């Protein structure tokens, strides 16, 4: 008995369907291979951090009270950091430099790890963890400043200084990424400012207590624990008024 053989005209739809499926697969591959476009605004509230995974593979870690606008397309990778602090692990792409703009200057890289902090419109701090970056502080002219791993730039009012940091100091500056505040002989006023920025609350320190020095590692989320530690290691008293503002004074002060 002769087995049934498919008719040629029955093969055409099957073949056509296979060709269409193949074409769709190619189109999908081509679509997936295109450089994606991404544009968005991000704002972190007080006492909260956030990590963003960008379409190009870059990671951005946002500190509390940070405002950032992102724009990625086939030709440009650009971030506008209006205020706050962010740590960037930039995916390497020599054809598309990554630009971070702030009210106090800009940072340009092709792929590296660095931190940018702009707490007010006239202040810019850049800390490089890996690779090199080019920084152009606001109000400056000429070639951009080149920072390398371990360098920290502080710029304000058109003046900029670069300092090479010891590894422990570098780690301390970047400890906010793990929710930590690290101090090593830090003036008390600066330590309190760190908690004030993170929590968006008032801290007032008397002139007599402001220059006392503090060291150690503390949780940024535990204000009460930090204040209790202050009272243990320093001759100070921490009190709160009805508005929640913390006042730190010497115990000998009335």
C-alpha cells in the first residue's frame, strides 16, 4: 500500500509560516540588539537609599534626598544630578561617554566607579573608587581636571582642590552605600551634618562642642544609637525640642 505523500500545495503554507517565523525571529534579534532609550526622573526620600540598573548596564546607587534625571539613547548617556549624592558603576562604552551634570560642575567618563555629591548649588565633591574621570567644576576654564582611583575633589566658588585619599578614608566616604557613617577624628559638627542630611532633620551643636572629635562606625538609620554613643564617649548632652530638633551641648553648659 503506497503511503500518503503530502501534496506540494500543502507544503507552501507550512514553508511560508516557517519563513515568517524565521523573519520574526531575526527582527526580534535585531530589535533586542538596538541600543535602548531610557529617560526618567528619580527622587529618594529621607533616610532611604535606592539602586538603579540602567539599560546600558550601568548601576547607580542613590543616597537619601537625591534628585536625578536620566537620559540614555544611541548617542548620549547623560545624568543630571540636581542635588544629593550618587555612586556610579558605569558600563564601559568608548563610543558613548557617560556625563554627570550638577549645578556646580560636570563629570565625564567612559567606564569606571566614582561618587558625586552636590549638597548645595555651589559645592561639588567627586571621589574616584576605580579608573579615571574628567571633572570640570563650575566657574573654571581650561582643560578638565583628571582624577584617578583614590582621588577626591572638592570644588566651590570656582576653586577646586584634589587630594589623594588613604584607603581607609576612601572607604569611610563611601560607607553610606552600606548604610554606615564612618568617622576618624571628625569634628562633631561634621558628623552631625552627615546625619542631618540623611534624615532631613535639624541638629544644632553649640560652638563649645562643635570642635570635639569623634571616631567609629555607626548606622545611619540609628540616630538614637549615635546620640547615645556620643553621650558615652564625649562630655556632651543631646536633647530634643518639641519640633524634633536635636541640640548637642557640653554637659557643663547651662
